[in-house]
């Protein structure tokens, strides 16, 4: 296995972790008011939230590892692996945020995983 393939896996983990942290941060803030008068209050709430700041940091870090992957692999091979972050987010949504898992979602996620396995075998 190409050592740079690990950067694809790291990208997937960082990307999913960033999304879970952003969700946790937004859960602590609540629904944003989209009126013009509350723009600065919204920005203050967002950028002072440690979960969101950490989530954004991990997102930037995941982009860096993704760039490394893109320097070594075809984009048509490397990018679809990002879909594996759906698995982590799916499980995180269930275990961390008590989100509902339906049979339809499980089937959809299965198709994504199967497709990614076919893709990995093509390299």
C-alpha cells in the first residue's frame, strides 16, 4: 500500500471530526438569528465557541492532508474516499446527538461504503 494512502484516511477522520465538533458547537449556541441586526452577535457567538474553533481548525488541517493526497493520487481516486466520513458522522450523530437511524439511511450508507470499496480496488 502506498504510504500516502494514510493521508486519505487521516483526511476522512479529520473531516468527520470537524463536522461533529461544529455540530456540538452549534447545539450549544442554538438557532442563529438571520436578521441583519444580529450578524455581529452571531459571529461573536460562533467564533468564541471552543467547539466551533476546534472544528474549524480540524477542517483546515483536513484540507492540508487532502492536498497531500491530491499531490500523490488522481482526484477521481482520492476525493470519493471523503464519503467514508459519512460513516463516522452517521455513528457520531447516533451516539453523540441521539439522532434517529432509519433503515433507509442504513441502506444508503451501505451503498456509499460498497461504492468506495469498489473504488479502492480500482487503484
